[in-house]
């Protein structure tokens, strides 16, 4: 990058006749400097796992890809990068936070139920077409935090301490959420056994 | 719980384990990254138009500077249509009017004419506009950790008195009765600003924040990793927030009625001590100062998960929550280029003010004024009337201010 692109754009004396081409060159410089090659390397290493985590958390492939993109946009804009060892946990936490924010926006917009309220009844769960759909419905009916704990535990295989680190709560809270979530799921799925 | 049930839950996610990213995913990410450049592309204008725009821009800046005596920095307050929009959805900008001047003093402010003042000012009398007369500030000009606790004139930034010199001082807060609480070498010290007498020392405590009525002191216990409040009269402590799972709190702030404690939550990849790592995990969470246990007890569903990319919470008098956002790393410090106002009732963002490299905020006792500490090569203090957007430099403030309160 040769300088501030906006400043250069207004510097008429330095603008060649092909102004559009000049501006495109400035934009290309911006792109080069931001390290797309490095981003691609990290993306290829982590994006698939993050996508799967996002899918497990939301059940929505399109949303999961958006979450992955959002996470990498944040990483890309961060002034410093976590170490290679911390990268996976860092990106995972961003995705979890983004899912949380998505949930919050839906609640604020009235498109989703607040945590612990309005959960589908056992009858509704039992009406699900098959066992897998019933499990889906039962997990979806958990509180947001319980659902994240369940996914991070059973899908990601994280320990309680790792879950606590990922979502920013205490280990004790994780244990409590997991215990209550298991109990709720078992109760709601009991009739289908 | 049976292991069969655990196995079933693990197997339930096999569908997700087999899922794969759609083709072209990285290219779509690159398109997203290009989006901020779109405004540049849109400004492909002829040379003359560009030149005219530049002239208008320069003339406008000069006019504003002349109108403000060259010392103030007009700030635009942007309305935000969609509070959840990641782009901010800025639609309009309005320059706020200046506050009118008045000689009214604000309850709870400290005074500049107390005995023991070591430096007398010869500055001409400055018209007051309702702000407290003085500011308590921590100054670390060399950034080496050895700093001073000083009292500044709130209009000019001139150092009126030095209360503590050449010690490890990190944070400061001023109680409604004028008592100064400062963090020194990971303890909190209560200081009488008039006599300079140390009234009490609270070991293992950091980030002191006195409640609006002065009866409680919130702080971070760096040994236990908890946020607690101390009843100053009875010396009884109550945990507000238990183990934060590797996170540490930064700045604390009480709401005007004392019913909410806002906590700057610093992620595990970035702690104040380490000073490295991306700042994107910083957020502000709102907690109940009287929780039923020591777990996080969020105030409202709208803020149940905090405000991401936010730091330095304060509660101005208008009942809103003000935070610094658009964060980036500046040396050891995390600074922001925007202040966002949030409505506590609806959980929606009310608006934003453009600032520059701002970190710590503190509201005056009446909530009408907010100090913002600016970091950088020449750190200084700026102020804004809490309900408006004008920032005013304190031209005579010393370099290296890392915290300020009033």
C-alpha cells in the first residue's frame, strides 16, 4: 500500500488519467496488505470444523457458513493474531459468541423464544417423525446456554473447563447446565424409548 | 444418566460431523472482506468533482475550527436505524450544540481550594459549565508502571496537586464524598484528598468503583478471580461474579441507582497483564450487584450475553449505558474509535459518537459529564457532556494519563 487511499484519491496531482484504474490499484494494494494468503491458510485449516460446529449449534447450513465468515472477518480485522495453538479455541469462541448474538437478536426481534420460556411440550417432541428429529426438537427446546454446553460437550468433545473457557462462564455453571440439560433431554425423550 | 444416552447424544451430531462447507466458501469470504472498500469504489468521481469536494471539506473543517477557537473537536453523532446491524446502518450525522456555561457547582465534586494544595494555579478564571472542578488522574508518562496520582483542573487539565508520586498506580475512582480510591500494586487504597491521609488499604483488590451513594466499593479480587462488593461501613463482602472462566474484568461501573454493575469482560486471550492478543473478545456484561449466588446473574434478556467489542462502561445521567467500541490494540492498551450509547430498557443501541483512540471512561457524580482517556503517543483527557457529542481536549493535561475519574 502506497498511502492512505482516500488521501491519495483526493490528491489530483498524483492521479493519472485512468482514474478508475488508479483507484482499483489502490484497492488492490489494500487487499494485498491485509494478508489474504495468511487468511486462506488459516481458513483451510479451521473453517470446516467451525462450519460443522456452527451447523451443530444452529442446524442451518447457510447460517453456519455466515458464522464462519463472520468469525474470519473478526480474525482478519484483529490487530494481532493468536498463536497457532490458541487459534482453534479462539475461533471456536468467536463462533459461539456469534451464535449467542444471533440468538439474542432473534429474541430482541421477537422471532425466537427467550431462554427457558415457551419450550415445546413433550407432546410436540413426541410428535416428531422419528427419534433423530425428536432429539433435534428436544435440543432446540433447551435454553440457549444449555444447548451450547450440550453441543460443545457431545459434538466437540470438550471438557467442562474447555466449555467454560469457550463461553465465558465458570466450570461450576457448565456442570450445572450440562446436568440440567441431560435431565431435560432424558425427560422429554423418555416416552420415545 | 446412562452411557447409552450419552452415546446417543454423541451419535446424534454425526450429521454435523459429516457436513462440509459449500464450494467457493473462501471466495465469498473475500467478497465480504472487500465490502468495506465499496465506498471507495463508489467515489470514482471526475477530477474536478474530487477537487471541489476536497476544497469544501477543507473549508468546512477550517470554519468549524474557527468557530470553536481551534481547541475543540466537533464530533458527529450518528443515528442508527438497525441496532443489530453489523454495519452500523449510519444514516445521518448531526453536530451537537455546545453546552451553555454556568457557574453552578455539582454535588460530590472535589474542590481545588483545599488545604495541602501543593501547586497554586495562576490561570485566569475559566467559566464553568456545570462540570466538577477537578479530576483525579493516574499519570504514567514513561509507561514503565511507576506513576503518580494527581488532581487536575477539569477545564484546562493543569495539574493542581500531586497526591501520590512515583508509585505503582493503575486505576482511580472518586467517591461522592470526595474520597479517592486508587489501585496501587494490586491493592486498593482509600485516600483523603484534602489531608493526603491514607484512610484504608484493601489488599488483593483491583479496579475500584464506588457505588453512587458511596456505601459500597466494587472491585476485582485478583487472588480469588472474583468481582465483589464491599459494604464500606460494615466491611462485609459479597461476591457478585464468581470465577470468570479464565476471563478477567477490566473497568467496572455502577448504574445511577446502584441496581446494575457493568463489568468489562476481558477474554482469556487478552489480559491487562499480558497486553497481547486480539481485543475482539472484550465485551461489557451487566450483572445484578445482589445475586442469589456467585454465578453470573444477568440483568435482562436483552443484555443476557453482554455487548461484544465493547469496553469502559459508564452510566450517564440520561439512563443509558455508554461504552467504547470499535476496539483495536495500541501498544499495551486497547483503545476504541467509537462510543456507543445503549438503551437499558430495550437493549437497543441508541447511537454512536466518533472518537479517536479512547480507552477509560468515567462519569461525573451527577452523570452529566464523561471523561474519556485517550491513549497514544501523547495521551490526554477529553471530556464530553454525557448527553451530547462535543469532545474537549484538556490542553494542559500532562502526558501519560492512563486513568481518570471525577
